């Protein structure tokens, strides 16, 4: 049981509560991961600072050329938001695969990221969107690239006992861009993926203008595949180019043998399949036929 359960009315008040308890309090929003961690003895905090009543953290909006998602926005909200479906379809698709309806309606996108699991659907999609997070502490605030957030499996550089991630942001995908999310799992819901690949593709005059590919769990953190991205950038659009990029994604993947997720060899082979599918769908979504 929590010794205290606090409801701050602002980010500043939440930070003061964390400071006052000197490491024994931590931030909670949806709590779908934190509740399980406490049952397993993985969280030692005895005071919960619940940010769910703080105004201004529950929105999805466009500011300039960025889409901004607040810390209280749930997976269900992201999956259904017309703005996300139009400007970052890969994220809506990924969030629709998280857990079951109960989890998606309670669990937050930011919470999923801060939990720092390499198999987190939304984190893999956000990595392909080149997302950033706003980290706020008593000393001030800063924007941190998502890829710098991770230190290892379940290890995040944001200290929930003294800091708060208030916002996620990423560049809105233009009409010449398409995106897709491919997922392999033992069943359709209520389970982490065996493997997942997210792709964002921009096209121009029959060539790949921009490519971003992320996948997991094939390393200790969600992985951007720069070699595969570089192999496509500037090349004429075609299935052969996509096939070669998928092969480079396979070469970059280093999954481990897993009783739950299958053998290393099987998962490596499926990286190539899912990367090819994701890149093909993203290219088609960008308005370019591959027939």
C-alpha cells in the first residue's frame, strides 16, 4: 500500500512534492506498469504523486510543424485521434496494439516510454518518428531525444522521483510521407510482441527522400537501423531497394533466445520479413505504387 497518495494541481507543485519526500515519492499517471512493479518489489517508493488532475497534460495538438502529446494522453486516445491518424499513422497503429482495451484506456503513452522496455509498441513507433520528450525538474526543463532516454532494459534516464516528462513531440508527417507498423506476436492482444518494426518513408520524384526504421526487441533498447535507412535514402523507389534495406535490418538485429518470444534465429529471420512489409506499406501510404 502507498503510505501517501497525493494529487498536485500543477507541475510545479508535483515537483515540490517529490523534493519534499527526497526519493521516497514518485510520479504516477495511468499506473498500469507501476502497479505491477510494486507487486513484484521493483519499486521502493512509498508516496505516489498522481499527476492525473494537472490541467494541460491531456491534449494532442499541432504547434508549428510538430505534433505534441501530453503526459496524460492514453494509448486509446492516440489510436483514435484523427490528428495522429492523419499525421503519424504509425503511432496510432502501434498504440492500438498495446495490451487490451482496459490497458489502452488507462495506460499513458508517456508512461509506456518511461518504462523503457525495448518491446514497447509505442516506443518503437516514436523512435521511427524521431520523437523528443520534455523533461521538467526543479532546475528547469529541457528537450531530450527519445533515443537518449534509454539506458538498458527497463532503465530510463528520467528519474520519476525527481523529474516529470510533460510532453512528447515529433514532426508532423507531410503528405509525401507514409508510415506503417508491423508486429509479430503469439496472439493479437494482451501480450508484448515477439518482434515489431516501424517505418516512416518520404518520397520525391520517384526516389526515397527520407527513411526512418525502428525495431524491437532486438537489442537492449528500441533500435534505429541507420544502415538500412542510409541504403534507401536517395535511391529510386522499388522492391529491390526495399529488399536490400530489409537485409541490412536483419544484419543489425541482435535478438536473444527467449522462452517467451522464440529462438534468436527465428526472430532474426522475421526481422527481414517485417522490415520489408513495413517499408512496402509505408511507401504505398506515401502515394507511390510498387506494383
